[in-house]
C-alpha cells in the first residue's frame, strides 16, 4: 500500500444501499471522469464489495491504496493509474 493515501481524494462516492454489481459500476463511471493520479474514495455497505471493488481495481491497473472497515461500512481509496 502507498503512503500517498494521506492526500485527500479527488472524488468521493457513496454507494451504500447498492448491491453487486452497482458499487463497481458506479466506481467505473466516476473513475472514467478522473485524471491519472487522481484518487477516488468509495463508501459501500455491501459485504461483497470488499472483493468486487478490490478485484476491479487490480484488473483495471489502478492502485488500491486502502480498504478500511467501519462497522458495516467499507471505505476504499483507489488511485487512477491509466
């Protein structure tokens, strides 16, 4: 994991209440709007999101900076790589 996660995310999206595949779909849409090097924070509550979003980021060449659990919420910080 990178230390660059101390920077604030460029964009934050809240996908709580949405279930697979919506969190990944919404992340993809918002990521396409960002510049390379920008970061997005995703807040989700679907337990499947932990694996789904992590795998999506890896498959698409982005850097998963962190995954934090806060009760039922999951917070992802992803840096756009391409």
